[in-house]
């Protein structure tokens, strides 16, 4: 199957026609209509075999990990998903692989309400990029730079599960067979991140800053602190942990993974204390749990990790996953 037949067969048909798509797949560019009164937000994410997933990973799982992570950046901006483009670098045109990948990609796209409008296909080591585009009311959106002293630090969902899902894969040879349901859930958390789109929209009128957690809570909160020129304290005991994570590993390891495991694709956001009560009332009817895990402090405090109010560590703003860390990534 040649390059253009591949695009036509697996990808052109994933997209449905929509009035906002003036020109979709098949021309030099996609041409898209941004509604009046809205701003376009966009972001790109790449997955590389060996860096983001192990060789031999199921193609459907690669697609859900790719889409979940990419759309999560839209959630973190309080944006509504609109369109995406897909860049594929494939070692070969493996049809069963492509069929499974495209089916899962299409299912995620429908679930997240985002339409494929173009891409690029090349031969080479397995690498996949998704560029997402979304809409926010003009001049609005959630940013990293607005946290103020006294704001609460909140997170959606539970943290650390995805790191456990990676651990299960890295130690595949010592896992019980069949894998317990709790471990299956942790693998799902790694392979099928759920972008917190509805949470992002709900908090958009309340939060002073927001980021999605890809490199780990400490690392990503560090980006908020730097952009906002503030510090923070995080309460280790308050970290939201799933039953599945606690069943898989000890509580202290679970907390370490919640702090710096990464790839949670949950939202970390700050809320001015005066707005919290109103937001908390709204969150009671929301289907994603939200936990308060700390407080914004003056910049001089740095990032403090506490256990029941006692400082246990000042991890620094650079803790977490880094592709070019001196030791080759933590
Ligand atoms: N090669 C690059 N060229 C320009 N901007 C980049 C590049 N790589 C990353 N960025 C920008 O740097 C910021 C941080 O990137 P990253 O940590 O990857 O964000 P995220 O965790 O949201 O994917 C983002 O605004 C991103 O757009
Ligand atoms: C085989 C394998 N080893 C290690 C990891 C862990 N890991 C890889 S990248 C990453 C951080 C998130 O990826 P990145 O490309 O930095 O996402 P972004 O911050 O751009 O959203 C983590 C924790 C993994 N997912 N798979
Ligand atoms: Mg990135």
C-alpha cells in the first residue's frame, strides 16, 4: 500500500464533514473557520517508541495514549476541542497495525469531540505527533501565570496510577498471570488518559492558573510557580491515591509516584480562597473528584513538601521527568 492509498484508506474517512472545516484532508493546508468571539488555542505532543511506550505496544493503546495526552493540553486551557492534525512516522505500512491504530484513534476523536483535518506520513522509527486545536472565548482561557499567594492548590482525579502502569510493563516478567483487575486498571490509566475537558470548562471561571500533569505534580506545579512568581506548599498526606495504586504498591511509594511519576494527565490548578466555596458547591455535582493538596506561598518559600505541617523536603522546581536531564531523564 503506497503513502496516499494509506492516508485515504485509514485516515481520510475518520473525519466527518463539519461546517467549520472549509478544507479538510487532501489539500496543502486545512482551512478552518474560527467562530467569531473565540480564540484558537493549539498545542503539539509527540510519542516516540522506547521513550513514551515500549517496543511492541498494541497500536490501539498507542493511539489512546497519544490522543489522551494531546487533548489534555486543551483541557488545561479550559478549551473546547475542535480539530487536530496527525504526523505519523512508521517503519513500514503494516496494515493490521494501521487498522487497529486508526480505529482507536477515531474512537478517541469522537469521544473527545475533535476532528482530524490533516497530517503527514513518513517512513522512519515509530514516532507519532498530534497537534490539537481548540477554542476559548476571546481573551479568556486558563493560563500558568495567574496563581496568587493564599490560593488553594487543587488536583483532579488520582495521581500516580500511570507510573504504576509503567512499572507493571517494565516488570512484566514478575506479574501474576492473569493480571489482577486492579493492575489492569493501572495499565488503563497509562494507556488511556482521560483528558479532563469538563473539569477545565467548569473551573475556567474560578481558577487563577492551571496546567495538566505530564511530567509529575511537583514538576508541573513548578511551571505554575515560575510563571506566577510564587511558591507553594504541598501536603503529602492529602495526595489523592486510588485503591488500585495502594493495592499495587506501599503507601509511601504511591505518594512518591503521585508527586513525580508523571503522565497522570490530571489537572493541577489554583483557586483564590474567596472563590473556593462557590466552586466547591459546583464540584459536588461534577463527575471527577477534585482534591485540595496545598497552598500558594510567597516566592521566597520555594516549593515545600510537608507532612502534617512539618516540612519534609524542598524538592526544588525541577523535580520530575526531563527528556534531557543530565542522567538521561528521571
Ligand atoms: N521545540 C519547540 N519549539 C517551540 N516551542 C516549544 C518547543 N518545545 C516545547 N515548546 C513549548 O514549550 C512549552 C513547554 O512545553 P511542554 O513542557 O512540552 O508542554 P506540555 O507539557 O504542555 O506538552 C510549551 O509552551 C511548548 O509549546
Ligand atoms: C518506555 C517508557 N519509559 C519511560 C516512560 C516515562 N515517561 C516518558 S515521557 C514522560 C513525561 C511526559 O512526556 P513528555 O513528552 O514530556 O510530555 P509533555 O510534557 O510534552 O506533555 C514520562 C514520565 C514511559 N512513558 N515509557
Ligand atoms: Mg510537550
